[in-house]
């Protein structure tokens, strides 16, 4: 996977939010590992072990995730994934894992992760201040996964990328054999299905 997403099944709303984030990342071209894509009857522990081979690990940390990760007697997926991540972390390049905080006002992290003092993605919302995460946070994740610098001094705005994609798609459409025509056949009502 380009990115393995580790998260807790806190509630239905949280799970849907994580799945939506995974969909956004897939839409911009990343191969995303998330348990929602595991077929019924397949080994979840085997899927979770793929963390070790993933290029990046995005840890979606709400308060429930931190609590489960710190409970070493627990047999939850979060506990197991954190054991795998912690044991693999030191053998991976810098930037392999990054926390993403959501529904975590106090910024609680798993104990082992808090010691590392990593920069994290902040998706916490503060409705009383009219402050909500949005496309800029998605762009930050995209830059991290693509290996681009957080400093956007030389970046191309998404609007320019969108325009370029539209031109490429239009060119591909025009190159399609279904658009080919012979000038002598124009106006003769001859069609090739």
C-alpha cells in the first residue's frame, strides 16, 4: 500500500469519516490499505501485518484510539496494529508514520508515540470558533504521501492540476477512434457504429 490507515471503530460516524478520507486518497491516485476493503472470511491479522510493507502509515487518532493502543492486555485491532507499528518504526525511514488527530481535543496519543514528538495532521474541528478541517489538510496528506516538501514555495495549485487533467482527458477523448472521420463522408449520413 502507498498508505495503510490505522484507526479505531469508535462509532459508525467515525468509521464513515475514515472511509471517506480513504476514498479521497484513492481518488487522487494512492493505493490505500483500510480494513473496510478486506473480504469477508479473510484473515484480518494477515491484513494488519501488511503495515510493515506499506510505504506510509496514517494513524487516525481519536481519544478512543489512544485508549485502545495503550491497553496492552487488549486484543483489539488497534492494540495489535500499534504493536506492529512500534516494532517496525525504528527500521523505517523518517516520515513513515504520521498521526492524524480528530475528535481528540486534548491531543492524546498512544504512550509510545507521544515520546517520539512527531508532527501530525490536525483534523480537529472547533465549531465555536468556526474552524473546520478542509481541503488544505487533504493537500497536506497528499504532499506527505507523494514525498513533497510541506513548504509549498514551488507547488502547483490544485486548480492548475485540475485544468491540466481536463486537457489531457479531452485530448484522449479526441484521439479515440470513435471520433475519427473521413472528410469525403461528411454529409452523406454514412455511420460506422
